[in-house]
C-alpha cells in the first residue's frame, strides 16, 4: 500500500510535549514560539522530519500553525480541518482558532505580550509571514526574535533524518520542453524585473525547470533543493549528492553547477556582497533567505517565483499525458465503483475500500504499461459521519464500516508518469434518504455550473467561485473550502497560482488544470463532495457574440451515482450536460472494461429518465 493507516498521533502527547517546549523556551529566555506546518521550502508537502506541528500537537492536517506562550497555546486551522483538529489535539492544552478569520498575527496582536520575547524559525516562515508576525508582536508590546536554533528540534529526540531519495529524469515526451529551454526562458525575464539572480525555493518549480522528479515527500514526486538562477550564466543547483545516480549527475551537470545544500548560504551571501539584486518570492521564500541577502549588503527584488506561472500552463505534451492518465484512472475508478456496488452494506470498511481502489489502480496501470507510481495524496475514505470531516484520514483507530442507508465519500488520486489525477465521488450505501439525494443533486448542479461555464479572458477564480455555490446558497447551504485548486503534471496535486475560490486572484489561462469540487457537509451525519479535474480551453468565438470566451474541458471520466440524483431538480441544460458527460464516459472507458463491469457502466451512464 502507498499509504499507512496507523494512528500517527495521540492527543495526550501534546500535554507533555508542550511542557517540554516551554521548559526549553525558558532556558533560551523566550516567552513563546510559533510552530508552523512548514519546511524550508514553504510548501504543502513536507518530509517527516519537518512535521513539527504534528509531533507537538497531534494535528495531521496539511495546513496550520501553533503558538505556544507561557500560559496559553492555540492551534490555527482552516475550515477543512475544524472537526479533525478537535478530535486530534488536547483541547485543554490548545484552543482551536481559525487560520483564516483569526490567524496567528491577528491573534498575537490581541495578546498582552508587554515585553515578552516571541521566537520563530526564519527558515519556516515566508518573508510576508515574518513581516506580519513581527508587526503583530510589536503591536502587542512584545519582542520578536528570529531563532538560529529551532527549539522543537532540540526536544524531538527521534526526529527523522532528512530525506535523500534518488532523483530521476522526467522524459521529454512527458515534459514537452527541454530543461535548458525552460531555464533560458526564466533567466531572460530577470533583467526586465531589475534582478541579477532569482532563487527557486519551491521544489515543484525545481522539478519543472530541470525536468527532474524525486521521492523526498509523501505522494508527490519532489526532490527537495534550491537553485540560484542568474540572468546570465549557469545556474547553481543545491542538491544532496546522495540523491544522484551517475546518469542524473551527468544530466544535471550539463544544466547547472551542482553543489551541496550547505553551500547555499555562503554562495547567496557572496552574491549579495557583490551587489547582487536577488529575486525572492515574498509569498514562498523563507525569511532566512531575505536576511542572508540584506545582511550581506544585497538587495531583495520582490518577484513572484518565475517558474510558477509557466509551470501552471500545461503544454501540449503535458495535456496529452493528463488525458491519457485520466482515461486509465477512470477505468480503475469504474472497476472500483462496480466492485463496491456489489458488496453488501456493512461488509466493507473504510480501509478495505482504500485497499481495493489502490489495487484497481495498480492493476489497470500494469495492464496499460503505465504503472501507478504512487497515489497523489492519502485517500479520503469517509463513511457516514466521517465523510463530513473534509480532509478525513482513516486510521485503524477511526476505521468504520460502510453502513446501510449511509453515504460514502471517496476522494483519491494517482501519480502516473504522464499525469496526476484527483477525483471525488459520493456513493449511496443501500437506500439514501431524500435529504441526501436533494443535497447531492445541489452539489452536482454546482459542479455542472462550473463545467459548462463560458468566461472572458482575464476572469479570475474568485469571479466564478459563486457559480458552484448558487444552488446550495438558495437552499441555505455552503461549504467551507475552495471550489478548485490547481493540479500539476506528475507533480503536486495542489498547485498554484490558479484556484477557484474567494481568494483566487490569478486570471485563468488556457492550459491550466484545476479541480471542480463543490460539497455539502452535515457534521455527525454525512459528507457529499463531487470532483472532476478540468482544463482551461483557449478562447473561442461565440456565435453572435463579440468576445471570444474561455471554457473548460473535463478530464475526469467516471459516472456519478444515479441513486443520489433527483432529475426533477436539474434544468434542461443541466440534464443535457450530464447525459453528454455520461455518454463520453461510456465511449472512452467502455473499451477499457468488459463483462460485468461494462454492463454496470452501461447502466450507470444511461440517459436520465
């Protein structure tokens, strides 16, 4: 299995570990410390060595932070994790706060810090985060300190070692563009931005720019490292030699000067001392990098990661690979849904369902000579009330049977060398009640609204997010997460800068892949989420119109559960879209299955009556 079902933490551990952290802080002359869920690269995907927040608090989510003061402590999570956090941490030790409405800087600004010293690790906060943190602490009368030593590391006796997994070359047939051409394209932009160099801090940008993939973090093919890209000359690439084979070293040394990660600080300091104007992304680059540049006389040019937008706009080869990966993945999901439909209610539990789905993905990959490399994230397998926990991770402690009359939410994805997939389906186990059917149909209406949307150039994700919510809003319902996130090409399943959300300010450009995943959650009862991946199409003329309009192409191919669809709540256009989508699923996936699975698929994709 690509995922473990072990319970990784115990809420009771937080009491003792917070006490030890406070003792350590006292010895350092500090009154508090901020513990973000982050590593030196500020990404969502971190190695086990960097899971400091999980170790300290018990919270296993992918986003959050904790602040520990002498007499109080708080854990900050967003709406996806509210229920999960309350179950995973000791709420007598940590107050649960909103990462969105009351983030650490805002919370700290309201604390009576009066001369207290608050520490933070500058490697684990972006430039923008550190600025907000300093301002908040000073506003509250405190004194912020950037630490050379992370006090959590000092008390974490069995902290895992840094990863050193082997790097592989991502073939040009899947990448679609040579690394040297990508690097030249990025470097050419720097002079016009007033920069002599740019630091690539995001491992996804490193992977994309150099056409490499790694295994340093779970489920995402990243190699952790940094690069300094000059406007002229050979880049500097900071990677552990332990990650290189003879082949990858020969490949990379043609593209860059490969150096040990320990060389990053002195090399950056030397460039700064020589008058370098160093581009750093304030939303992604560690505060420590800014400190190194400015402390050595250099100037920081605040510039968005130059690889981020080019990486998000998929080329023809990447799009062709994604389509192929989704056909393969769709066949696996159809086989799983057929299998699940044949199981008696109560006979399968959440873990068994995850195992079956992964097995179908593995076998389908082997049959098509494109093996499943990994899952793209820990499968969310939630039966009944567990489905209401938006990013639920099943463990042996929480494992639940799929009971009669319940809903089962399964959100999963695969990592294939030609593409990354992410799909959610909600399935009725036995006979659903009318509220479940009504709410599931409202969610489906939201998914169809995004899928069928036409929109002019310049439209941002925040401009269309409400289309997915309008049917739910009319019913007095909503969901506490974004409607869509960007997706990489055999890279991160969550990729920026594109997203469909209230905070999605990046214009949607042709070639961007996003998820489309509205939901509805009833705490203690059930969760509903439906998700397809979509790609932005180039603008096309509209008959009789004045403006060429973008639209979306749906990549994901798997049927929706007909038992949860109330046809009377769909208008004619929505029914037409759904029937056409199901007809396409049958046309593309039908040839990849046979026998009972094909018969099941034909029934599952038949036109609505």
